[in-house]
C-alpha cells in the first residue's frame, strides 16, 4: 500500500473502493487526517501516538489534497469521514454480516442517525447508537458502560463521531476491550449530518476546497478559533516540508 508523508504522519494513497475492499479482507482502524488533525499532531503527543496505531489514514479535505499536489506527492482521492460512512453502509447494504454501532453527537442525535441510515438501507444495518455525556472520555465508569453497550449490541463495526483528537484517542484506548469490533471508523461530525442535525457543505463546495468557510459560517462560535487561528500555520509547515527543513516535534515516524 503506497503511502505519502505529510509533516509528521503518513497518508495512505487509496481509492474509496480499495479501502472498502481492504476493510472487508482484514478489518482495521480508519482515521481521516485533515489540516486540523495535522496541526494538533504538532503539539499533542498522545494524539500522535494514537495515530501510529491506525491501520488506515486517508485524506480528509480538498485543501490537504491540493497541498499534497504542491508537495509533489498527489494521491488518488479525498476520503472524508462524512463521505466514508454513507459509502460504507451503501456498499454493505445487502451484507447481513455487517452491523454498525454509532457513538457520538448530542443526546438523541445518534439514535436519529440510526433510524435515518436504516431507512435508507432498508434493513437494520445500524444495530445500536449512543450519545455519550460531555467529557465522557475522562469517566472510566461511563466508558466501561459504553464498551459493554457496544459489545452487547451485536455490532462488528464501530463509527465514533466525538471530534478529534478525542475520538481517535478513545478508539485506541478501548479497542482491545471491544472484542466484537472488527472495523473502527473515526468520523467526526458525520453522525450529525446523518441525523439531519447539521447541514454539510454542498458537494461542489467540498470538491472546490470551500467546506472550511462553509462550516465556519455555519458554526462561527464553535469553529472560529480552529479555522482562523489554529489551522493557518499549516501552510508554513507545508512550505518547510517542501524545502526540506520541516522537523517532527516528536520522534521520527
């Protein structure tokens, strides 16, 4: 599997169908790095270490696609979490062996997403859904209860949408206890989109690299710091990589 380096991680150069086929064959953990992830990866060593355990790291974001082209390492396709989940459940529409559990979003939202997805697919492909409390990841008792809930559901696919870096760290911390889960998907705001709780940018905006301003205008109070302060330094770091002076703040990959 071909990989390309961007700052201090590697991204897999896969098409969506190749990713789905490989997940069919061997399962695994899928993370979807974007510019925001890459900036957090410059300062959060726990997030960086969590990334090392992912089996697949696929490009989430047209801006990152453009950047990889400028770095001379173009990849086949953008595979965002919000594209991956619907593609995944439609791909397995008639596969009775695939059973999904949704973890994330505000109270009631995950369950609405469950109902919507099952209606689209025409069967109960999503067998369970749970919206955890705010700060649940710091409560071992609650996390243990969530693990039990997932295990009892009969699911073998877990889609976690509680935002980065929380979702990636949670998956890595609890993956060994989730014996029934063969495929882990870190999917960000996708559960909100599937529930109709939030609107995703139109496809043409996403393909043009305009999803960031769309989301900023949609949720300015929540996202202004991420998009206007945290993420812009990425361009400078990418330029450093281009001229071979970028240095990983942690150990070599």
